[in-house]
C-alpha cells in the first residue's frame, strides 16, 4: 500500500510502498477514504510526542470502507466506518464505567501503530467504530475522530455547558472552531480568541457572538463582553499564555476545560493557581470521547442543529501532508485540511 512515513523529525514525510496491513482478528482493514491533518499529528512530526517514533505512519482522524473483516469483528465488508482515535479494550474498569477514552489499555493508530496517512489501515477492536450515517460526508466524518469528538465531550461530558451560558474558546483551529460551533448549537453565547484576524472573522461569519484578538488584555476583554466572565472556557492550544488567559477570563465558579495538548516543552507550565483558588474555579482535563457517545453527536449533525461543514477548508493529496504539517509552525488560515486523494 502507499503511505506517508515519518523518517526524520521536521522533514517531509517519505512517500513509500509498504506491505499491506494484516487484518486483526477482532478488527477490520479499511480502505481509507478520508483522513484529517491535525495539530496532534504535528506534535509527533516535530518529535514532541513521546509516543511517536521514527518509522511511524501518522494519521488518526479517518473514515474508510471495510475491505476485510476478522473472524471476531462486529462490522462487515462494505460498511463505511468512522473511528475514535482511542481504541479502548472494553474490559477494564474505565471502559466498564463508560469512560472508554480513559481506557487503561489503549491502542492508538497514528501514534503507537500505523495510522491513516495511507490508502489502507488495519483497525483492531472494531467495537469502537461507528457506521457513518447516511447523508454525512466522509470528508467531514474524518474530522470526527478527534477534533469534533473531543470538543463535544469537553462541552457536554466534562464542563456540562448549559444554554444561556457564556463560552470562551481560546484558539480557533479545528478543535476550537468545533467547540465554538457546538457551543452555539447547545444554546450558549460564544466568544472566540485568536491571533489571526481572518480566523476570527470566519467564526463571526458562522454566527459566533463575539471575537477577541489575543493580547495581554484578552481576559479583561472577555470579562467586559460577558458581564463578569465566561461560565466555561476552553483552551484549545496547550500553551501557557492561553491556559492562563482561559483561567483569568472566567467568572467565579467558572469551569476551565483543557482541550489543547500540552506536550514537549509545554508539558509542564506555570499556571496561576491563585486565580483557581480565589475564583473557586473548576479545572477539567479532556482527551477524546467515549465511542458510545457517537450517536448523540451524529444526532446533532443529522438534525441540522449544527453545520460542521465549514470546518473543512481544503481537500488535499497524501503527498501534501508534509506541507500541511509544516504550516502548523505558524499561524494557520481558517479551517482544516483533509486528505481525500491517496494516489496523489
């Protein structure tokens, strides 16, 4: 099969013909139809994610058609499936409690085993996969394995965002824009923050209530806009300046949700815990989404309550992934890239 392989950190991926994947007994082989290019892939590409080693095939936001099914698989040849990036075991205490995104025995295609920057991918534990609803595009579905699902769980499974509350979103990349759009669909009033004016204008054009250019007055501006501070604030970058801005923009009893991935040189950072103490704030971490929650997310999309199509800014070829990863080194334009051409 054709794959984009990480041979050197921060260098273009190597386009190679590699052996076809073997079908797991409890899983499937998918013909990859679409795969998103995510900032989490960038963390591996630059060498900051300790799970990612040279020789890895990245890509963890994928949608594909089953071309082979193992004897213990639940899905069958011909089905079109979308997968969460965390493949849970289904047996550990975390899984049995319904928190499969915190599974004690996770498998992570794209990080610890071959991912979907390839025209085929072997996916074990296919009980985690969901059939794609009719009418939902495969290109959009590719983003649902990480960005959209993580944002959905952050708002509903962690922060319990309620209608009428103010939601602040720091960073309007794929996951931040997802959180903003989903927040609006849940009835919240939403303010977004970024350093790129074009991304803020894009969010406003999609119906987001307010936008703030990121600077030293970010938190103050949000408190002024919201009449005392946001009820919920999502940090979508994983860097100290936005983490602290997120804490400082909250009203008393506010909830901060850490969605951005703090790895590498940002794995440890200085955080203003006095703001947490004085404001009686709640801090939530979140990563991924339990697979059983897919129906609630699909229902939002299918009902027309939220239009996530504006997330996808461009469809690219597999050979373009290197350029998309390199672009994360600086401010990026609105929307995300999805690989839909695995021959180019």
